[in-house]
């Protein structure tokens, strides 16, 4: 009887361990098993240097979504960024999307400055006002070569 209780205890411990491992893997992998509560928007930038898929989208420092894909318009040579925004967030039509750098490491993210209009962008719409990433190397070279 004592051996049977030990085997049941070990079995329960193993099951709880595997379930915990699966839960941590799903959370760290940012996987949504039951669908996402987001909608998609598109934004065009001249340059998205350093921005990666999965990068954060923020308003006032609060995460409201992530970058779902980055592509290139073959006609205009603009970068097309697909933004996945949380459903509870509504963006005005005159909102401005800009690419910013976070911290010393230099991770890029999309910062959205809300507008003031009463009209909102519909799901699947486009953010028209954008500011591209600042290229630090260009700024430094411009400063160095213009000062001579």
C-alpha cells in the first residue's frame, strides 16, 4: 500500500511538472491557442531599419500590439508594416506611427501618437502619417563632414 501511494505521488508530480513546462513554453513563445483579440492595420515607412517582426507597438509607453509582418512595396519601394493592434484600442485617422529605439541595446518599436479627429481607422485600414527610423550613422556622418 505504501509503495502504491509513492507511485501515485510521483505520477501526480510528473503530470504537474509537464503541465507547468507546457504553460511556460506557451507564455514565453507568445502563442495564442484560442485566437487573438487583435485587428490588423497597415503603415508605410520610407525606412524600417532595425525593426523586426514581433516588435512592440506602444502608445504612451503602454503595449497595445505587435508588428505581425514587414514587406516591401515593389512599385514605390516603401516598407509596408502590418500592425496587429489589440481590439480594445481605437486609433484616430490622424494618428502618427513612428519607429523609435528603446534603451541602450537599440531594440526598435513602433510608437503611435494618437490624433484628435473623431473618425477612427477601421480594421484593415492604413495609418497614413508615419515617421521612419532615425539612422544614427547618417546623423553622425552628416555632423562630422559638415563641420569641416
